[in-house]
C-alpha cells in the first residue's frame, strides 16, 4: 500500500478521495475476471467510506484501513458468487458490519503477528496489541453514525456516474457550493435555464439514490 496515504479523513478530504480512487482501481484489477465488475465498482463507491472510517476509529493505520476496504469487497463478492447468503442473518447493513469487523480483526491479528516476529528476532518480548471489542455497542453506534454520514456522499458519487461532467459542475456550483444562479451563469458561461435544469434533474436523482442507499439499511439478504 502507498506510503502517502492521507493522514486524516477530515484534514485532507481531497487527498482521501484521490486515494480512494487509486484503491478502487487496484480493487477492480483484482476482480478483473469477474463478469459483473461494474456492480462491484458501484458497490465500492457506495460503501467504502463507512468501512474505512470505522477501521480508522478502531485503531488501524491508514494503509491497514484501505486493506480492510478491499478485503471486505472481495469477501462479499466471493460470497455472492457462491450464493452463500443466509436471509436469517438479518439486514444488509448488519451483515456488512459483520464482514467489516472480521476484516478489521484480521488486520489487528496480522499486525500482532508481525510485531511478535520482529520482537523475537531482536530477543525482546513482543508488545501486546489487543484487538478492540468490535462486538461492543459502542462500535455498533460508530458504524451506524458512519453509515448515516455516508448516505449523501455516496448518493453524490452514484449521481456523478449518471450525468455529464458539465451538468454536475453546474449543480456543484449552484447547490453544493451555494453560488447564486446568476453567478453560476457568469462563472461557467451557461444559461440560467441550464442552471435550473441541472438543479432540478440532479436534485431529483440525488434524492432517488439517497433513498436507495437508505433502503439497504434493513433490507434482508437474499
């Protein structure tokens, strides 16, 4: 994993997004022989943020958290291919958290093993690196918070894939940045009609995508 991974989700959001895109490309290469790569690409774009954020809050380093993101998607893809889903497991959101918590634990175990090996080679006792209790209510609360925080960001990512870059730029200036239509008209050289059209069309798509993501919270695995 690259050494220049962003150090903070909040302090360097642009770099975090860029690193997420690089991780996405790496993941898609690993799934290169899969027929439905587009669906897994979309899955990654929708859910990488809560997976990454909880991994960081659990105490993993940035490169470990990105490994968790990739391993979660790969695990789910493999289970999907094998049709290993059990409807009795509960909602999609709960199932995704369970897979995420397993992969986070894997990273802590790998870290502990590497630390122990390094300590033994120097004749020193290995420091204890305890795996956090991911089954505790506190981590379930963290997952819930990150899931909800992700809804609109993920919806925007999905919308970007369905509209032209120009239309999204107009929407970004007018709605996301809050620039008045007359100023958007001047800055981008577009008509006021184009500004209002982008606001209406993309706004409707955004609501639709956000509703879809929220509908996954309690959807039973099929």
